[in-house]
């Protein structure tokens, strides 16, 4: 009873303040938005957990319900202010992902993983491309396109639709305290898959520029190469510095971690790097080259990650354009169903080829459904580069994100439950996923 | 006593202020304000005006945090030591009176054009001046020092209440002064009840930390957005958590202890980076330092009548170090009245540094013996 009462109080207080006359022309509502999102989204997360759903879904639903497109308690300016934390959150999540990939531990399964991942990705992309090519006149993007232009546009859309969400995957694994082959395989596949898709996307953008009569110069390819390799180099260096700090100073780690994330996020924006890749590289360096002694990093991440993730997912929910679903709902639903079927069949075939147990492939596909930031980022690049048809593609992509961001976490959580991996981080400890840092019983 | 010994005593007194766990040679104000100035738009430009705008949220959070700490300390100490609370309030009232009275007179004499009533600027200076932070007393140490330390803890209550009124006067978008103060208290109590319902039933320390941080942001954010004082809202919430059944106050204190250091550091760096030299600021700085010292000495002398175990000549001297509350309030004022607020931040931030340095010279007489 206490929690619903507290939730009602927080909603009432925020609604009164936001709707009151004094707010007009006053300060930016950043702190108000963060405070409300932290309390109410955390409570919504604990509420949906009672129904067996992941807390992340609660945070997202809270954002949708209270966001500007539905309840408008989180107004448009408040939702915009909440986005400020996105950069920090993406870096933190990617850093946690890097910390989870220990090459020494993965070596025995590496061969099977590479075979499984590459076949899954190949089949998924090829299947989506063929579907999009055939269904092009009905997608409502630019039905008149033919030849090379259609090839480039369909290729780009296939890359967007195929992309995954490392952030949701990490958050779910952490939340469920999951440990085992399904979580490990899904995480690796999602991260490496997105990397390959980003590279492919860069090549397709070049093709698109050529096909649509652009200069066809190598500017974008160069910039994407810089983003990828430069980000890795910068991230590795930053990770090295952070590892040195952990080893030789080791104090005020929560502050140091937040400062580290802020530096990587800011450097990413300033130097046109990809903060997600830089933070991933930093995590890999810390985990594989200079692992910290004891639990100090784990404790620091426990303290700082949960509030950041709660606000991040609440902000994501608040910015979900539900109205896009109304505009292009049926088409988006059809594309989504095809994507799901293709993911399922691709993992099934790849699992057989790689000699994985059928059950494993039967669960991993559920972790590949979520879509979020990477997908949106790729979409925005297309919309900026090809405004004539990019905006229609953006509407479809946003509708797909809305579907997959809500369905994906539920499916992945269900896979982890069925695989018996939920909570195994506590019982098994280090061997399966050593150093996975969040105390997600509390997430 | 040798010159070396003479110099050593004040240095030791300053070293006792081992704030931030870093054991700085002097108080944090004397290090982080100049650091902020050097990093800010008037220094190296690393903290740009855009970054400063983003740091508004840090200021709001820090204001609410400091308010909660003062509320918790006030609710615990004021009923137990009513005479000391009265002494602290008297001292604070006199300091505000001296500084605000002098500033009103001077602003009228100078004829400086202001975009808000001169009395609001003068009262802001008075409120900033009245806060003090005597060095923390050691367990079983000098009783006079201990009393001064408690007076310094309690003398923030009155300025925060008055500050709630001043924010209402200074902010054209806000309700009138008393309504703004009442609004801050209502926001504080509403959020405090919400936190009280949650803290003790949280599923683990990480979830509780989310609730505590959420309450803090809601306190500061809701108060600031409504045009009220986050400090006053925080103080009301802190006060409530102490008197409410359960252990909310202890839980909040434990979680906020982790936030306090980084927030105070960021607050001081933000204050330093916000320093924008102008003529009015320079004039206010001179008036602020001069009349704050006078106010503290007079107020300390008067307050010692109610605090019998401390020598009349010493209490004021103990209370000269200004701490961070005054700076926090100046930043709060600058949020709602940016033009005059810039000058006030200049005066208060640099005044705080100077006052901290002055404590090197102004050490209670018996401690020199």
C-alpha cells in the first residue's frame, strides 16, 4: 500500500507543479524531470515485476504513460531535459558490456560463437533485404524507386531493421542477475552484430550517395572509419587511464566512474567519435588487460548504474512516438512479424550449423528482438542524408522501435527464465559471467 | 612564542577542516572557487556558458542536499539545545541586519540601476553573510570550540527561512515572498512524506539510493520550477524525516553522505565559474566582507549572552569561516535573478575565499596562549 501511495503522491506533486502558473518562465525542469522519473519509474518497475515482467518494461511504460504523447505529466520540455542523461547512460551501459566480455573465458566457445553469429547475421540481413525488396511498393517509403536507387534504399532499410539494442540486452541481463550461455551468447552477438551492421551501413550509405546523384565522395566512409577505429583507440586509451586510476588511486570510485562516463560522452560529441564503441573498448581494456582487484568497481557501478538506467529507460519511454504507430501501424507490424520470424529461423539454422544445442538457439533469438538507440541513430543519418524519402523511412523505423522496445525485453526475460539463468549470477558466481557488475535484484 | 609556533596554530586550525576526505591545507572554498574561476568563461573557458547552464541541475541538487542536512541537524539539535538555537538565530539575525542594512544604504547612495528592488539584493547579501561553518569540534576537545561549532550548525536555519522569502521577492515569475516560502515548505513536506513511505521498505540499498536521489531531485526540482527555494524545501524535508516515526533520517543521511562531497565540489566549482567581474560586484564584495565581519563579531558578542560557556570576544571569530551555504544561496539567487545575481555571486564567492583566509589571522585569543 505504501508504494502506490508514494507513487500517487509523486505524480500529484509533479502534476501540481507542472500545471501551476509559477513554472512558466522559471528554471529548466531538469531536476524536476529526473526526480519524478527516478521515483515513479522505479515504482512502476517494481509494480510490473509482480506480473513477471522485467523492470525495464515498467520504466519504459512509465515513460510512455506519463510522457508528452499520452499523459503529458512529463511535458515535452521535461522529456527533452531527460535526454541529457542519454549520453551518460549509453557510455555507462557500453562500459558495463565491455567489462562482461572476457576473452580468456570466451576462447573455448569463440569458434562456435563466431560461426553462429556470422550465419545468423547473414541470414537475417539477406532475408530482410529480400523481403524489403519485394514489399517495397507497399512500405510507403518511396514506391517509385527502381534499380540502383531501390537497391541502396532497401539495403539501408534492411540494415536499420536488422540492428539490435545492446543497451536493453545489458540492462536485462543485469536486472535478472542472469548468468549462462544464453546471456553470454546474446550479449556477444548483439554487440558484434551491431558493429558489423554499422560497417555495412557505412558502405551502403556510399552506394546510396552514388545512386541518388550525390558526390559519391569518400567523406562518409572516412568519417565512419574514424568513428569506429578512432572510437576504439580513444576508448582503449581512456580505459587504460581508468584502469590505472583503479589500481593506484581507487578512491571516490562512484564519482570517478561518472566523471569517466561524462568525459567519454563529451569527447565523443566533440571529436565525432561513437561513445558506445569507445566505452565498450574501455570496458574491454579494463576487463582483459588491467582487471581491478576486489569488488570496488562492482560496488561503484552498483551505486551509479541503477539511477542512470532508470532515468534512461524512462526517457526512452517518454520519447517513444506512439503516434508513429497510428500512422504506419499495420506496415510496421508486418515488418516486425517478418523480422521476428527471420530472427527465429536464422538462429535456428545458424545453431545447427555451429553445432549448438537446439535449446540454446531456441532461446537466443528472443534476446535479439529489442531495438533502441543504434537503430534510431542509423535512421537519423539516413533521414539527414536523403530527406526526400528518409523521413518516411524514419516514421517506419520509429514505429518499429516502439514495438520492439516494448516487446523485446519481455521476450528476452522470458528466454532467461526458461533457460534457468535468472539469478544464477548469485549462485554460480564468477565462472559464467565474472564481474557482471550490477546488483540487479535492486534494479 | 616563536614566529614558527605562532604561524603553526592557525594552520593546524585550518587543517582540522578535513573536508572532502582530502585533508586540504585550507578549506575547500579556498581551493575550488579559484579552480572554478580558472576553468570558467573568464579563465581558460573549459567550463563554457553552455556547460554552466547544464550545471544548473547540480546547483539545484546541491541546494536541496544542503537543505536536508541543515533540516536534519536543526531538528535534532534545536529542541535539545533551545538556548544555543536562540543564540544562533540571534547571531544570524544580527548579521543579516548589519549586512542588509548597510547594503541597502550603500545601494541607495550609489544609485546603481538594478532590475529588482535594492532591498532584495541587500537581503540576499545578508542571508549569504549570516551562514557560517566553524571548524568541526573534536570529541572531548575544547568546549568553547564545540559550542561555536553547534552555533554554526544552527545559525543556518533562520537565513534559509528568510532566503525562502527573498527568492519569492526576487523572482518575477514566482508567487509573492510568503507564498513562495509556504510553497517551498509544502513541496518539502510532500516529497518528504513520499520518501518516508519508501525508504524503509526499499528492496535493497540500490533501490533505496534511487529513491533518496529521486526525492532529492524532486525536492530541488519542484521547488525551483515553482519559483520557490530548494534550500527551504530541503530543510523542511530533513526536519520532517527526523520527527517522523522510523529511521528515514538515518537512511537519508547515510545515502546523502556519498553525494555530499561531489555535489559540494561541483557547487563550488560552478560558483567559481559563474564569477563575472563587474563594478557592482566589486562594490558589493567590499561591502559584503566588511559588514559580514562586523556583523559576525557583533552577532557573536550578542549571542554569547545566551551561550554562557563561550567568551563574548571569541564566538564571532569562530563564526567567520562562511562555508558553502552562503555561496549556494547566492547561486540560487542568480538562478532567479541572473543580472543582479551575477554581481552577488561575485561578491559572495570571492568574499567567502577572503573570509576563509582571514581566519588565518582571526583566531580566538585563548587559542593563541
